[in-house]
């Protein structure tokens, strides 16, 4: 009996040593996985959204050495009571308003600061679309109607075999992908764990096998479609996204601070939601699109690409919105009104006829409640029409 107890104790000690060794070896992966599990909790969400690189792998997107593009001061506006209530109800953390290119309002909440680099979530998709437009104009991608496998051959035999660049640009790939953030077993949360554990986003995308409809037939919001665009751009250019975005978009814009992308374990940018910028710099992006791709004295994104991106072109309804090239349009279809949007209340709203850009970040844990999206549009219109 003593011998059995002796061997049992030894086994426990060995297992404990192994557990400690594994814990040390996988410490960063475990840390990131725990960060994913607590990312949206009420007590951490605001801090997390202003410091994502503290818990996740990331890569800088250099702003370059050029001067900062000026945001001239305009006549300051007073926010309506309804806007103040909205700021509280939606846990808004920042709000920047431009009128005719001038800064007319800037405010920060929940203890955040102007210098915070704030997570974009799906606002990042609109940035990648802009980059794609530049790459297409450069001639590296022959046609939007090319199959994605022409540029990303690892997708052959999977769910994306048969999809064109245009299909994924319009979120009309027909690929089965569960986007339910509240379901821990959903595809979007599986993808989050791949990111946290340092796995491969390319591998995750290539492993998808199921479709629910033929490509180009129906619109369904599938975030991984944007990663496919990243694979296409990288395959066409032979370059990574971060330095490409830096060269083609970020440096010409004259941003205040270098943004960063979250990345997977291979250093591949999390293009569908991992961009982090100051709110004023998000507003600069909106101003560039309001000005048909021109900003800081340079035509950065081709005007025809901006025009095509910001009108509904997806094959069917996008719910409360129309959908273009990774940009959204309010359903009532006011000309020259469009937006980039991300979960938990991230928006870049453009109203070209009124000359207004609104950039806002939030930590809105109730963003999925019925009517919240429409309420946000109403607030943006209230601000814009009051200028």
C-alpha cells in the first residue's frame, strides 16, 4: 500500500511539473484565450477596446514621416438632449463631428482619451475595400469577376471554390458561416479562438467547406469573406496587408498616429475587424470618402471605386441597410449617405450632401437589441441636419 501511495505521489508530482511546463510554454496563448473570454464583460470592455494590443498579437501600420493633415477648427456645436441621452444609453466612448472638413465637435467618455487607438471591429472592412480599389487600379487584380482561387489557390476544393472577387466583396459568397457572437460554438467565435491561440486565419478560411447557396445569388453577412479579400490582395501583390495599407492609404492621409492591426500567429492581419486608430483618424477616412477618395491634396482612392463602393450592389436585401463594396447604406436610400459600421457601436457616417462626417466609438453591449441600428442612424441624421 505504501508503494502504491509512493508511486501515486510521484505521478501527481510529475503531472504537476508537466502542467507547469505546459503553462509556461503556452502562457501567451492561454493569456490571449482568457482575454477573448473576458473581452466583452461589462467591467473590462471599455479598457479592452482602447488597448487590444495588450492582449493580442499585433503589427504596426506606419503613418510615415509626413506632416499630420490638418483638421481645422469650425464653429463648435451644442449637442441636443437626445444626443446626450444616446451617448449614455449606447456607452459611447468618443464622438468626432466634421462639417465641410472642419472639426465642430469632439468629446470622449468612459475615461478614454483622444490619443486612444480604438478597435474598429467591422469598420476595418471598409478600409480593406479601399485598399482593394487601389490594387485593382494598379492592375495587380485583373477583374472583380476573377475567381478568388486565381489569387488564393489554397482555397481550391473548399467553400470558396467558385466565388469571384466581386462575390466576396458584396458578401454574396454563399458560404455557410455562423455570425452569432453570443453562441460560443459559432463560426465567428471559433475564428476568435484561432486568433487568440495563434492559429492560421488562412488555414481556417481554407478549411470551410459548406455553402448554403451558389455564389452571387444571395447576400448574407459573412465576416470571413473579408479575409478572403485579404488572401486575394496578398496573392496578387506578394505583399502583406499592413505595409500595403500603410503605403497606399495611411501615409498619404497624414494621420496623427500609426494604427495597428491585430494578427494571427503567422503575422497575418485580422483585416475583418482588427484595425485600431484614433477617432479623429477614423473621421479623416470618412472625409476622404466624402471627397470621393481625395484627401490631404492627393487622390488616394480612385473616385470611381468610391462611387461603386458606396451604393447598394449586393444581390439582395441587407436587412435595415443596403450593401455595397464593404460599405453600408441606410435602407431609405438617401443619395450620398453611407457608413462603415462595426459591432458594439463603431461607426464612420458620411453625409455628402450636408458635408458631414461623424466618427464614433462605443462599448455598447446592447448593440444587437432591436432598433438600435436605426436609432444610431437617426442620431447621426439629427446631428448632421442641425449643422
